[in-house]
């Protein structure tokens, strides 16, 4: 039997969708549910996009430094 593995971000998104749909309980059309799921994902995407990644700035600076060195040699 195959197991499905998920990430914490995916589990967090599913938990948030369940939380939002639980409060409404019934939707007039399937499109209404799809719209709610879409809006929740958009909101999560915005909030996650603002978070800083640990160590990202150091990695970005190293990448830029390597690119400068590479272009100077050419």
C-alpha cells in the first residue's frame, strides 16, 4: 500500500480550507465552494510570500558575488 507524504505548508493550507468551509456549512453552488477555496489559497499565498526565508539573504549575496566574479573574468 502506497503512502502519501505531504509538507507542512500543504497540511496548513488544507487545515485553513477546512476551517473556512466549516463555518459556512452549505454552499449554494459548487462554484461558490471553488471560489472560497481559491480565495483562501490566494490569501495564504500572499501571507507566505511576505515571510523571510532563513538564510536567504546570505545565499542571495553569495549568488550575486559569484555572478560578478564570473562576468569580470569574461
